[in-house]
């Protein structure tokens, strides 16, 4: 039996300042989180290439 139920997931919300930073190509998090942010971007890019 397969369970195909749909559940709600939390959505990421950025404020206006964070959106401006993202559009400028900068990270919206502090220096400590910059490496994690870059890793997530690389993962997203590799996923998009496979699709």
C-alpha cells in the first residue's frame, strides 16, 4: 500500500533587505553562514542541471 498524502511544509520568507542582498548576489546571512549558503546554491544548481 502506498501513502500518497499531501502535507503542508513551512515556506521560507525573506524580508525586503534580504531580497535586495540576494538579488545583488550576496548572502543574506552572517559570515558564519556564508559557506552553508554557498553549499546550498551549489546543490540547487547541480539539481537544476539534472532536470
